């Protein structure tokens, strides 16, 4: 009988360690960057699209989420994304600044791995090479608090992404 008790105690202790070793959640995105027609001021012009969208898709996440964003550059020039306001934990070389991050060559892809840790709020991403930002390719990032951590204000009645900037009736070239 003592052997059964020892084995049961071992399995109980091992299961506790298995629960404690759980990782933070992962969110996977696959983006195709292309040129396409956009009409921001009612005039047709060439703009940057992410998955056919202008502006690009919003990223909804929770504090401590791991974001895995695989970006395929289908442009005829290099492309680079910057993650404005997102703290770069474990990988500051992926901040999107030319010099610390290599641009994605035409026809290639790169996988950004970000962990949105210890921050909540609204942020945005944008292209950081040449005049790409003037052509689109930007979008919102929303980082919510984990349900277990209370915030000192009630949940909002609604949540909207608003990206404000200058726009012109000619394209970025």
C-alpha cells in the first residue's frame, strides 16, 4: 500500500508542475502585402493593402499574448513594419526601425514574434520605409487587460479604431 501512495503522490506533484508550466496564449496572423486601388478622398490612387484591406486588419489581443505575424511582401520593393507603442520584450530587433530590423525583400516573408506584456491600450502599426506610410499599410492594435486583473474603470460601451493622418490626392510615388 505505501508504494501506491508514493506513486499517487508523485503523479499529483507532477500534474501540479504541468499546470504551472503553461505558456501565455498565442495569436497567429498571416498577412499578404500588395498594391491596390484605394479611394480615401474619392479619387482613385494606388495604396498599400494588407490582406486586401485598407486600412490593414486590426490586431485584438490581451496582455501577455504572444503575437506571431507572418508578413508576405508581394510588392516590387522592400517592406518593413513598425509597431508604434508596443514594448518590444525579448526581441527589440523587431521594432521596425531600419538598421535594427532588416526590410522584407520583394517576394519574401518574415515572421514577427511579439509579446504584448504589461501594457494595455490602443496602439498602431505602420510601414517604415520610404513613403509607404503615405500609401497605407497601417492598422490598429488593441491590447486589453487580462480578466483576472481589475482596472479602475468600467468596461467601455463600445470600442472603435480611428486612424487619423494627412492624405493627398496623389499617390506616394
